[in-house]
C-alpha cells in the first residue's frame, strides 16, 4: 500500500513539473512568434550568442 502511494505521489510530481515546463516554454516562445518580418524585426546571427531577433532602426 505504501509503494502505491509513493508511486502516485511521484507521478503527480512528475505531471506537475511537466505542466510547469510546458507553460514556461509557451510563455517564453510567444513573444518570438509575435515578431513578424516586415515589422522591423528580423533573424540575425551574432557571433558568440547565436541566432536571435534583431530590430532594424
């Protein structure tokens, strides 16, 4: 009985951790989707940092 409860507790913790990770990824990736070409934003490569969004002023 104790091992079943431990398994359920670990499963619930894993599910909660996964939900937080998915929500965080969704929040962090949504601003990048809002930056569309033609709005002044474009993809650029900066040495030492990699690919990122740049703004043409």
